[in-house]
C-alpha cells in the first residue's frame, strides 16, 4: 500500500459529513416540530386564564403566585428550547465548515452553495422571530394576568415588579444568545480560521497542500490578546510581506521549512488560500506551527508522517493504554525496510528502551535491538541495509515474526506507527 493509498479518503469523509448533517437536520426538525407544538398549546391553555377566556364561564381564580410560576416555567421552557436548537445548529455549523474545507480540496461546491442560498434567503430570521414572539407572548400574558399595583420597582417586589424583572431577564438572555452563542454570527470572540492538510501521510518527495480557510464573521469586535484593547475586525486576515506564515519542524524540533509571505497577502472572509510543500525530508513525524496575525504561534493538532519513497508499504497503528507498556507482534513478509514511529499523548515524554525481537515460529524469540528512547514526545527508528552495516548483524525484516515492546509512558498513552517496505517489483 502506498502512502497515497493510505491517506484519508477525503471523498468518503465528505460523504460522512453530508450524512451527519442530514441526521442532525432531522433531529433539529423534530425538536422544533414537537417543541413549537407544545409551547403553542401551553400558551393557548394559559390564555384561558384571562377574564372571559372561556365564554359563558366565570374567570378562573388562580393566585398570582401560581400564575407567575406557570408563566416563568413557560418562559424557561422557551429559553431551553432555543438553546437546544442552538446546540444542534452549532454541530451542523461545525460539520458544514469541515464539509466546505473538503469540497475546496476535491473541487466540489454542494455545501457552500446550500449555505450561500440559506444566508441569501435569510431563512434563519424567521426562526429568530418565532422564538422572540413566544417570549413576548409570555411577557404579554404576565402583564395582563398579574395585578398591577406600582409603576416603579419597590422592595420587596410586587407582582407588577416581577413582570418588569421577567421582561429584563428576557432582553438580557436575548442579547447574550445572539451576540455570543448563535453559531457563525457571534460578535465577541476569536477570529475563526481552519488549517487543513490534504493528507496526513506522504512519501518522501511528494507534494502536500496546506490550506487556510477564513470563517470569520462579517464584522466583529475582537479583544486583542497581546494588548488589552478592543478593535473592529472586518473579517479579512492579512499576512504582511516577509512575515512568517507557517513552519515545519521534525521530531527533534529542528526547523525544516519556513513559509513567508512574498507580498502582502489578504484572505477575505469565506475565502481559502493554499500553499504547496514538497516533502524532501527524511522519513519521520513532522509538526506544523502556524504564525497567524494577532495570535501566538501554535502547533496544528495533526502531524505529518513522511515515509520512505519508491517503496511498497504496509502500515498500521497500535495505541496503548495509559501507564501500560505496549507489546505486539508483526506478521512480516521479507521487508527491506522497517520504520517504527512513536508518539505520546499530551506533554508526556518517552523513557526507557524500545525492544525489538524476532522469531521464526512465533514461539521462540531473540532480541536483536534495544535502542534507548530519548526524553521526547516523538521518536523514529529505521531498519534497513545501512542499519545492518553499522549496528545489527541480523535484519529484522528477514524474519516472519517481529515483536515490538514499547515501555510505559508515565501519565500518558503511546501510539506506534509501523511501516514495512519492499522495493517495487520484488
């Protein structure tokens, strides 16, 4: 299996994203259908409490405290319903963003076209008007049903005061929700960008693409991290000429590439920019650090795995358990090269010795190598003819069974990647 074949299948990921969007759309539809029906029925029932609510029948005598409790519970129900609605919208918004990124990598436009038409039609506005109408209906019922005795707030509050307080709470909740928690339209917060590799694994000499997508809103006020000031952010992101944009480091934290802006580069909101990089580096795990304006440099969560070139590879991963050594057996087929890559979780470092054993029958084992692991989060080791000439007398790849033992990582989990390689045509 080549590195290209082993890379994530973006088309399959896109199909799964679209299917997940469909699932949450159905959940959101059911939430609104049953929630709106219940709230409408509840408000109708409360309308019967009004004088003359039931023709020919005397008004129902319910104490003001009970009436206020019923109205408050209804208001709370509407607020909870809207926040659940927003939660589903947030999930759909996040999946939409990922689907758009994938589409730009594989030249599709479905999700972006749907999103643009949704925004152009302002379909989100009707939902907001409906929730706001429900809340004001409850406030209106409170003003009508509860006795009015004062025009100013008093202490302790009267029922009329509680109606005023209920109205203030509704306004405050409305402002908080629509400025901070409405997906994709928050006013305060961070500039939203997505940095994506077109693959997480490639052969040495192959080209990878790093794409940045600007998901920032149209206009927002942004709290600068370095200096305690607010400024207006118009959605565009600017990389100044000769400024560092991103860098690539190997497992020893040695800088292998530095990408700078040749001219002033502006990425408008909703737009993407793609950089190409050829992996002319030694096999191993590489980290990408982003130097985005107004932020400290940060590492991408995903690592790039570079494999030896011009080979046929068989790869697999093994993930250990916290504070437990990891031991496993490899069924081998006369490999010319074996690459072992180790990575730990969090900030925990490797320690101890990596043990490599071989066997002809999967019963009797012989230790052929015990390299000392560095105190680092990543480690790679290559076994080939050069290794044999300098260190080992036996090629582990010539045995049908290879057993690898990785010592436990204190407070962490170790992940092992194995690549078995043979020359083309052999």
